[in-house]
């Protein structure tokens, strides 16, 4: 069978893109019965074995011209099956395909987008889901939402559990004492997980203000360039008088990020909505003890390997942090997660879905 893979998303690298690239390398290396062709953006730096056919899309990613060219190209190429790894399937594509739905953040937090973008993302999502042969989810919460809220038949929905892609940093230079370099006086939590209304960062900063008022000697280090450039967060920290407790760090070298995690006492993750928690990859890679929100999606994946709090309750967050600081050991181990969620298992699950079509 001829299988075509839409890898235009590999133009920018994040934990999800890395997962997809590694998943497909494992899938293609184990499936000798089928022939794979990859559609990729011309400006990607992803590399696959030379025996795999790669078709480059030269138009600017995300533009109407790209969609038009890509749609025409797909109509000319004869394939048995297409796999889209996000919902941006060309609207006119009418042959058999599988689509991955990482999460439904656009539905829950659509206020972050312009009306024009919201309309087209909704259109892409609806047409992608309605006509797909199979829809791949990463956990039961998203699967149930697709079934109950968007009326997707349950027999079209499949769960493939992803895996964490460990951070690997080669020691090229000595960083020294990271706390001394940034004048961090006390033990600290790290937050690293991007910005967005679903990330619940304003409440997290408010919690550290109240911890400061309770005379708790705990700091927060935020490792994210987008967040540190957000003047609203920085103003909150200044207005609340906690500039010595909350640190915004950006543009760090990989060695420096590694040093931050190795010196950190804990990592915190207050999200209101996630799918598979790719954002926890860094903390897991460096065995940092995790205190995370108790949303169903995270509990399904992480079980008892982390400690939890309610992300909607300031009091519960404060009490959880204080209890965690006093009781939780300073190093964790996530070997069971790496054993449970791995490339071999995910590739076998995907191959099973393909073969059963």
C-alpha cells in the first residue's frame, strides 16, 4: 500500500513535532509491506533515510498559496492512504485518510484567536473530522469530547499513546552555580510550558505573591521567552513586590537550561487544559520532582509519579506547594513512564490502525 504522510508541521520544532518525527522513523523502519512518501516544507531541517521518497512544498507555510498547491499536488498523486498529523487537511481532499487530533484547545480557548483565524481553524477541524477514516487521539478525555460534544462516532476514534522525547544536552561548557549567576536566594520551582490562557500563569504568579506574604522562602523561575517578553506578567511581579521571588529567564543555552533543572528543587505545572503532557518532557528528562494540576488528561498519563493540586483553587495550590516543599524528596525517577510510553509501542499502535482499514 502507498501511504503518504503530511509532515509540513516539521518546519518548527517542539516536543510534538519531535515525537512525530521519531514515531515515523520507527514506523517506517518496521513496516516493510508499505511504501511511504513524505510531504515536507522546503524550509524544514528534518532528515529521513535516503530510501524514503520526500516531496517538498515550496510555498510559505500556512498561506493560501500553500494550501492551494498542496491540494493540487495531492489530487495528482495516487495514494491508498494519507495521514495528517494536525487538522490542516486541504478542504478539497476526498480520498482515504487518518487525522491526528492532539487536543481541542482551539475550542476551549478560542478567545485567544482572531475571528478570521477562528473561522478557518473551525472549518479545517470540522471537515477533517467528518471525512476521516480514523481519528487518532492521545488520551481518553479528548476521545470522549470528540464523541460526546462533536458527535464523532466512537468507531472512528482510536487512542495512540505518545511518548516523551528525552532532552539530550552535551556538555560543551561549564556553567557554574546557576543560583549565584542569577541571584536566586532560595530553593525554586521551575515553570516551562509556553504561554496561553490554558496555562494558568496569572494564578501561579498570584500564588507566589501569597506565599511571599506567608513568609515562605520559595522562588519561581520561568523558562520561556514568550512569557518573559509579556509585559503584563512582568508588571504583575513588580506591582506585587515579588521581583526577588519570581525570575524571568530567556534565551538560555541548552547547558544553562540543564543547570537550572539540576539546581531546581521542583517543577510546577498549573495548566487548566492539556492533552498528552508534552510540556513535562524537560522536567521528566532531568528527574525533577513534579507538582502538577489534577486535570484528567494529566492524571491518566502520569498516575502517581507526580503530586497534584487543583488548578482553579488558590488555597489548594498554596497548601499543595507548602506540603510538597516539606515532604517531597528532592529527586524523582520517571523510568516507568519511559518504559510505558515508548516509540516501539506507539508505532505498533499506529501500524495496527493502518492495517485494519
